């Protein structure tokens, strides 16, 4: 296993430990640690590790330009829907990009979506790394599911489950930074407070992937073949 992937695995495990750890400490021990800062630092480290993984792929300028273009298009798709709570058409393009071009490229499209769109809609804050991580992971999961040759029902299911995963990850920031005490009960209540927003996100993903998912994947496949984009063994078709 590559060193970069070992590092990523260690960081993901550390992040999981930091999220779960407050549930097993006493109130005095929890209050002595800035869990919000700790989880944010870990989120940033995970993002940087994946950025370095993308750089180590040594892709050509055409491939890098294609990822940048997809990230820009995804960001543009997000901006007009800001007025509609949590309806995010960019999620469907991130999933399609990861499915076609692989996990690392899918993560980069998700990351660029957040970085580019936030400049226009003015949403900057400590939750930004969590948005990058959440949308990036949608691309990663889609990339590893490519081997199963997903159809419309499977893409819709992926979009729905991905919407709730996105909400869960972004909510970690608010829970660790502003909620006291950090207990399993407070975690569940905090997650349930955003259930309607996550549901709107899920419905939007289902509609966009149901209507445009297969067509978008077909178009992106043509670009992948034209650019001779090579996939990792894990992401290739069976």
C-alpha cells in the first residue's frame, strides 16, 4: 500500500476517534479539550493528504484542466440554487465525475466546487473544510462503486444516501464546537435538527441523478476515452 494511502487511512481513523471520543469521557475531560478545533485540524489534514495524492498521480495538463473544468461547472450549478434550502445539483455532477474518473478526481471536483462557489455566495467559515470533505467523499465513494456498473435506481440510492452523509459530516463541526455536553443524545438531537435540510438535499439528488445521471456519465465517458484517462485497478470496471 502506498505511503500516501496509509497516511490517509490513519487520518480517517484519527478523525473517527476524535468524533466518537467525547462520548466516552466525563464532562470535565470533554470541556478541557477543544474538540471543534481538533476535528477541524484533522479535516484539513485529510484534505491536504488527498491533494498530495492527486498531485502524485502526475496527470497531464489536459486531465488537470478537465478536473478544473468539472469543478467550475459544479460550482456554477450550485450558485443559482442557493435560494432553495439544501437543493444542490452540484452533488449529482460530483458523483458522476467520481464514477467516471475515479475516487481522487471525484474528490478534487468536490473540493473545487466548494472553493469556487463559496467565493460567489459568500459562505466562508470553519465549516468549509467539512463541506470539502463531505462533497469530496461523495466523489470518492462513487469512484469505488464504478465496478458495480450502477444504473438509474442505484445512482438515485447513492445520491439519497450521499445527501445524508454530507449533512452528517458538516454537522460534526457544529456539534463539536457549540454543543455541550458532547453526548450521544446531543449528537442525535443535533443531527435530527437538520433532517429536513438533508431530506431536501436527498430529493434534489434523486431528481437530478434520475433525470440526468446516466446521460451525464455517458458524456463524461467520452471525455475519459478521448483523454486516455487511466483508472486505478480499484476503480476499473469488472
